[in-house]
């Protein structure tokens, strides 16, 4: 950092800088300035929420350099929190640690696109590692090219400087990206990579790198015994495990082996999701017998489980949230009268449908396109694009 930039950062407490920052709420506002001002006001609530959590860390940080001033640091933060609604300018004087903690609660777009544009001071703070301990690409990554997601993940992991606490990247594409996360995972507590394309070999190899995990979500893949063994042996702090499968996945493979591995290596689990797994009472009983602290169990879609089993019924009483294979509201009840209904009758009575049509339209006027024509239809991201193509630009 050069001298001029250091002087600029050091001047944040001067009236000139305070006045320039306050100009956001005093001058005629552009849409971007309005967005910044709304962020500034919203930061006050986050500050009040996080001040107690910051005290211990701020006290330790300042003890080495300013012995005896710990109380002053706490008092300074408290005063600024209490006066937030009375003086908008005080946000310009927030300690960097406090601002970084607050910024970490904002969305990815706000941290990357908006916060750095407020002022140079906020731009520098927004690049602090404390702002990037939580990386969540679940809302940003859908419909993005894999290369875009990889570049964004590389940028954010580098900014975290090894201080990652949570990573959520659905559809992670490659082993190399998981290796990137693992390189900064010494403090990682939450890893959510549902529906990823990462190989099982890579997951097992990198399991020792994630020793601090408390929550693991690897849904969308078959939970093999080897995979459960690896994380069970190397991640003793895991209390929440999500290994939900999808309905279209191979049902020939039994998940009982994975359940037995969970019972053996993860008895500390409090939250377990195994929805749509080919689980039977053999595996379920093993989990219920071993995981005594279980508070949440999701086995929806596990249709091989017999919920009438006395042991299962008794164990269910001790679990706060127990999502059964078929929930009551999801069940469809049929009667004998349903067998007498011919479904074709709903499509053969043209006069019935003519009564539902406008006066100038008949059911015979409607064309039913085959699959060949549907393949030529363009894909529309939203209704605005649909109407722009079919209705001359009309929008909802």
C-alpha cells in the first residue's frame, strides 16, 4: 500500500471524510446511492446483533498492542451501537473488525458490487478475510457456466485467506475445486456440496482436511460405506449429516450398509437426513440404537421402512422431528368408485370443453404440438421473455 493510500485510509476520522460519506443521504440520489444508503441504515441492526459476539475477539486482539484498554474498546463499540439511529455519520467511524463482521451478513452481490462503491475505506474493509468466512453460491450459481462458478469460488477462497467457516456450492463440478476448498479448510465447520460431480475417491482422500466439520451435506450421490467411514474417522465433530438421494437414482443399491457405518462411526449425530434412500429397518434400527442424541431424522421416501415395527415406534417418541417415509398430508386415498371412472371420458367430450372456451374459440381450433415441435421451442428464463416472443412484448 503506497503512502497516499495509507493517508487516505487514515483520514476516515476527519470531518472532510465524514461529510463526504454523509453526502449519500444529503444530495440528490441516484438509484445506486439509494441502494448504498439503504445498506448503511441496515448495517445498524446487524451491528447491534453482533456487538456481544465481537467483544471477546476485540478484547484479545487489542490486549497485545494496547494493554489495559480492553474496556475502552468495548465502550467505544457500545456507544456507537446505541447512537446509531441518532447519527448516520457514525458508520464512517466503525472499527474495521466491526465493519467486516457486519459485511459478512450481507448477500454476495452486496459485498462484491455495492459495498466497495460506498467509499475507499469500505472497499478495503470488504476485502478483509473476515468478510469471506462464509461463502454461499447457492443463489448465484444456478444457470451459470461451470467456469464462471470456478472463477468466483477461486476469488472468494483466496479472499478468505484460510479462515473459511462455511462453504455452500451446489453442483460443484470438479475435484480441483474441492481441493481448493480443502486447502483453506482448517477451520471449516459447514460444507454443503449437494449434487456435486466430485468423485468419491477425492472426497475420501480429502476427508482428513475437513477435521473441524460439524455439518456435511453430500446429498445427490450414493452414500457408500467407504465414504461414511472416511468422514466418520476424520471428522469426529460432525453433528449434522445430509445424504439425501434423488428418486431417479439407482434403487438396487441398499443404503443399509451406509446406515450401519453411520451407527458405528457417527454416534454423535443430532441431525440426519436420508430422504429417498433405499433404507430398510435393518439400517434404521442400527442408527436409532447408536445415535442416542438424534433430534432430527428425515427418511421421507424410504419406502422399505416399516413404521409399524415396535422398536421404531418406540424410538420415534424420543426424536423431536421425525419425518416418516410417507407423511399423512402426502398420502393419496383411493376408493372403489375410482375404478369405475374411465379417464378417456375427460378428453372425448368436446362440447364440455367448448362451454369453457371464449365465444369465438372452439376446442377443435386448438393444435396439440408433438415432441418434435417442442424441441424447436426456445427456452425462456422468465415470463417477460415469454411474452416478448409470443405477445409482442406484453409483460405481466
